C-alpha cells in the first residue's frame, strides 16, 4: 500500500481503504480531471488538495486544473456566488462577457485534456461554461456545486442554468441546496480531512501551550464555539447560555474563536456586540485568530470539554464535524447540516435557545461518563460519515454509475 493510502487506513480504517480500492478497480487508468478556480484558500481547494493525490494513488489518472481570469471575471463569479446564496443583485452584461471570455481563454489551454478525459468534475460556477466549449468531449461531465443554492436570485440562476443543464449529472452538498436540473442529481455532503493541520492528532505539550497562550485554566471546564463573527452563528446567544449555565457549573469558561473581521464591516459590528455582551468577564475569551491558525483551532477544539455551534442558520457546519471528530459532544443549533451531524443524546444535542443550550451544557458537565460515551460516538459517527475517504468513495461510486450504468455490479468484500 502507498504511504498516503496507509496514512488514511490508519485513521479511517483499513476496510475503508480496501473499499476504495475495490471501487477503483473498474476505473483503473481512467482520466479524471477536476477543475476549479483557486489552488489555495477555501474549502474546495482544501478538499481537492488531498482528493486528487489519493485518487492517483488508487490508480486513476487524476489531475487538478485551475482556471484563472481577469478582475472582472472574479467580480462576476463573486456576484454569482452571492446571487446563488440569495442576494438579489443582477450582474451586468459586461461582467458576464468577462466571465464568458475567461472561460473561452481557459478552454484554449485545457480543451485537449478535457475532451479526452473520461470524467470531468467542474467545481462551482466559475468554470461552468467549459462544457459548452469542449464540443468533442468523450467523457462524462459532472457539475459539482458546493454552494447553498436553495433560494437563488432567479435571473442569475437562469443564466447559470444555461451552462449547467447540459452536464451529465450534478452534485449538491445537501438536498436543500439543490435546484431542479434536467439530469440526474446526487447529494454528496462535505467532509473533513483527518490528516490536515485542523484535524490531526496533536502532542499534549502543544495543547498545553495553546491553553497557556489564551489563559485557560485546565482545572475548570471549557465550552468553545469557533465561528466567523456573524449573527447567524449567534455568538451573543452563546454568551447568554454560558451565563445561565455558570449558575450551576461554577467557573465555566467560554471561548469564542473567530477570524479578524477587519475586511468585513458586518463582522466588525457583530464583534463589537460580542465584546460588549462579554464585558470584562475574565471567563469569556473572545479570540481573533489569523486565517491560517489551523493547529490552534485544532488545539482549542481538543482542549474544550464541549463544542457548541449555536447557529440560527447554517450550511453544513464544518466546525461541528471538527468538534465531533475530536471526541466532543456538540451542542448545535437545530438547523441546516447541523441536523445531519448532531444526533440528540448520541453525538450531542440540538437546541433552539440559549436556555436550551445552557440546560445541555449543565447536563453534560454534570454527567461526565455520559459525556465521554457521547464523545466517542461522536468521533465514530464522523469516521463513518464525514471523512474525506467517504467523500472520495461517493465520487468513485458516481463514476462507476455514470460509466457503466446498470451493466456493472460491484460486490464489496
Ligand atoms: N474557521 C477558521 N477560523 C475562524 C473561523 C472558522 O479557520 O476564525 C474555519 C472552521 O474551523 C471551519 C470553517 O472555517 O473549518 C468554517 O466552516 P463552517 O462550515 O463551520 O462555517 P462557514 O464559515 O462556512 O459558514
């Protein structure tokens, strides 16, 4: 077994890697190309960075191509992203022209590769027009939408739909995120990479260092929420929950960790609401972390007794997955993808109010055995459902299905 496959077998299980190998066998040597618009930054790049080498080690001829374009192109795709998420703002014709032109330019470079590929995965709206520009394509093309397109701004969706309707299939992250399209649609939820800095096991002294850096007392319980400072994440509600729970759990510490909100005016406003709600309480730490503080977030998640994600509205909620993976029960808002991950009384608790969150914090901290049992179920639940290996397994299954249709049957050993 190769080193990468070995590393995943160690953390996800040998049977999981063996299933991947069995699923790949009818696809051996096939050319798979993933296309997106950035090599670094953002969840899509993070996933592809591992998914593509892993596919290659399994025996696929897998590649990752990145398109690039003018400022107008990025302005246009940013506007498209916002519109898919519901912002009612039209996109001007000159911006759409730049979008189409960038795709034409990139098609010149990529056409030979894409036309001869067996499978092409086009991620998000940026490279969507490539299909229409590769008229001699021979493989199956899949549009992989990572965005919550449940309530798109219609005029922009109608435009984009013209580009994606001709694909052989599309993939959305959650059923709620999908739009009707004239081809098979699949649901493949997101995943975390257990070998990334954000999720890998850490040495005890690194966790101790982080505890000291942020002034956390190891003798007293810690509740943690990691989130952008956004009202939908309800950080002020988390403070209220901590204050209520503290009456029964003396010395309870709360950490709210988020990124600097300097380039986000709304984030700035939420941060000041959070600061004023926290006041000068020494047991509420509001941390502003740089965007690459992955190991620190990892250490905080491992140091915490309970992870909370009290969102009022949420896409999938990767912070929930990350917390569960660290063996912590998660108290999560009863919304969006949090519902897929938090199973009441098993991996955590779903709540709707600060009072509900406080009640669950109190319950868990006063039932340590129960908390440990739930924590180990939480980790197991992520191992089975939300690791990168499951994500890849579903892509492989999709490829076998698209290529062979009903003609091929795989018995997994
Ligand atoms: N995150 C981070 N720094 C922060 C806040 C969040 O690195 O200050 C990470 C977090 O660990 C998670 C992702 O950003 O991996 C947030 O994903 P999620 O789905 O929870 O929420 P979103 O921000 O996409 O709404």
